[in-house]
């Protein structure tokens, strides 16, 4: 069958590329007049001596060729030549130089091992290995110290106790009042747990109570398990059983069922914040769990990602270094606490010197409400998923609406790929706000990288940036070999931000959290001993940033929510 089709095709071997495009009304690829972006030419030059002819191969400085890149292998009786012709507006000279060196290495490998599989060929150059491991992954931006979230909070309470901390409609709490209420609730929790580190469920709407409850759980030396009030009852029950949750912080107006077999701590009760408001005497461990975040699972059951205190602190301190929350700055709490990105909002404000504005429940779904809150309270820091940011930008065609963004300093977008239309729109507004593309799976503690978007970034794919403090990235092939710069592979992450693993899922933990083959015993800190397989397809760019290319498994993202198609199939069946 293949032979017949090839014979048919050969009838048209003289059909010029430009006529193919014209006759079939084909649109060219961006930046090239050809339907073939990359082409390969194998040119055999016969020995002219046998015909008593004199011939010489002449190099042409400028040659017109279709596409973006043409690789020419010219075989002569005396030598082989490799030529690379490319469009300089599409390829950096450095990229082409590396490509040429890789061709040479491939030819050397093939000449020594004729039966080698191309997929197993090691094309990484020595200078690239050094550059990736020693330059791109030099991420010690500040001294890592294992600390707890509460330790950082206490330091800010002591520094400015009477400063505004939380703003929730007409309710305003100072650092001191938040601390006092969190201490009272923490003592209530300790009475129930008898000081044993436990997993405490938190089913609350976005509110002051939510923030205080999270701090109280951490003060009690426990880990919080976020529960969305709208979750189906079966999902809640699975989480309670899987995480061995005995106590649920909630309010009486939210869903509750006896079969969950959990005891309630009702923070809607005005008497809950009473009694001793001093700091409980609890030995807090930086390596203790801060939270267990449940994400979509391929087996149809959600999986609990266990994240430790010190990992959260390292991430947030690096974000504070990059996007500082200064005195009088205001972070907007808009992300549901069931998403790990909420950690930047729930705790990021006191990593700096600012305050937190609590957006009304479901307000994150309404761009107009978000805009009005930014304007009314002078919000400076905000997070978006690209889908919602696109809807938000549509409001800004109105000059009056655009003027309401005057206070906004930092906009972080992540959870989905950033598309050129979003950047075109944002750049056309000419605001003073800085736009940051952030990336990171839950298993690597909120975010693992950031990239500062520039005005000229609209013509290409937006990188996900460079690693955060004490984080290393590896792009690997199927044999876990390092991929050369510009070559796609699976993105693997290592460092302080790695989660402890999946709760009660030992096999999955072993599959995704693996030994780091690039770890140097006795040289590297122990937190680089393992790495996490993200399942994301990516590649290094010559600048040392990384470009996200998609997924290599069956996960999808919808409005920033990571979904396993296996879980969807399980529900439908």
C-alpha cells in the first residue's frame, strides 16, 4: 500500500512549492513563504574525475530557499559538508551554531554505532551540560532557612501590631487582633487534639474567619485540609476518610452530614473567640505539614498532595523578593482556598509589609466586582488565570474603567498558557502595572518559576521563566537523559519546594517523585536528592528560561483547574 502511494506521489515530483500553495489556496506558516517550515536536502555529488571534467563546489552567500530552516548534507567522494540555511529573524545565531555542532555529534555517533536508535542518541554537548547544570540552575538567590509560616507571621505581629491586617467589607482587623483570635481558636483546637498533630478540615466561604482559621490550625501544629462547600458529599467524605480528618472548621449555615463522622468547630459562634489569647506553647516544626491539597486523580479518586511549612515559606519569600508587598500595599484574596495559588494571597501579605482585602464569596467570577474592589481599596497585588484575565481586560476598553487600575502594581497570571491576544490587549492599555507569568504544579508548592513579560513578547510563545530560590529544573528524554537546549522533553523539578508526596498513595509517589540522576552526593544540598516528574513538555531557551509546550499525559487544565481525564471517565461510567 505504501509503495503504491509513493509511486503515485513521485508523478508530481516536479510540482513547485509555490504552485502547490497557489493551486490549493494554502496559507503559509508564520514567517515563511512555504508549507514546509523545515526541509532536509541530501545532495550527492559524483566524482567528476571519471568523466575527465573539472568541477568545483561554489558557496553562495545568499540563497533563496523555502521555509525557515534548510539543512543540506552534501556528499562528495572526498568529504561531506553540512550547510544550514536559515532566516535570521526566526533563529538566533547561537541556536544555529548549536544545531550544527549537534549534527556533527550525531554523525560521529552513527559512524561508530550504525545500529543506534536516534531516540537514544546522546546529542547534549559538553558545554550545554555545563550551562544547564551550573548556569541555568544556579538558583541560590538568598540563604534558605527552614522556617514555619507562623514564625514569619509572629515576626510581623511584633513589628507592627496595630497595622491593618484584614479588610472584609466593613470589618477591619489589625495584626494584633488577628493574632489574638487565631490564638484563641488554636487553643480550642489543641483541647480537642490533645496536642497531637492532626489534619483539620476547613470548609468556609472566603472571609476573615477563613484566614484566622488557617493561622489557628498552623499555630496548633496541625495541617489544614481545604474543603469547598460546593463539593459533592461523596468527594468530601472521601477526603475526610483519606486524610483521617476528625475535626471540621465551618459554620452552621454550610453543608454538613452526619455520615462524614467529623466533629464541628463552628467559627460562626461568637463565643469561639474567647478566653486566653496568648500564643499557645507548641513546638512548631518547619518540616511539618502545612496543608494537604486534593487535586484530580487519574483513577477517579482525588489525590492529596502533602506540602510542608518550610516549602511554603521559601516560595513566598522568593515571591516577596520579586514582587515586594510594601507598606500600605494591599493583596486581594480572590482565589478559592482549595487551590494552592491561594497561598500567595493568604500568607503573602505578611511576608511583606502589607494587608489583605477579602473579596466577597463568588466575587472571583465577576470581573466588574474585582475592578470595583481594586479601585475602592487601592489593591496593589492580584492573581489571575488567563481565561479570567481576558474577561477582565474586556472591561478596560472603557477609559473610566481603565483609570480604576491606577493602584495596581503587580498582576500574576498562571494556571494556563498565556496567549498572544491577552498580551496584545494588555500592552495596548499602557498601564504601569507589571505582568508576570508564573508556573508551578501543586506538587512543587504553589509556583516554581516566574517570567517578567515584556512589551515585545507578543510575537512568540511566552516562557514560564526561571526557577525560584533553591529550585532546579531538568528537561529529560525517555531515558532520563538531559535534553539539549531547544529540544523538547519532560520537565522535572527538584529542590526545597518539592512536596512530601501523595497521602496514602505510595506507588504513585514512587512513580512521580523519583531519585534525581543529576544529584551529586556530598556536594548538593539534600533537598535536591529527589525530583518530581511534572508530565509537562517543555524546552530550555538559550536565555536560560523555559518554554512550556503542553502535556505528555492525559491531564487538561480548565480555567486553571488541573483535571485528569480518567477521573472524568470514571464519573461518566
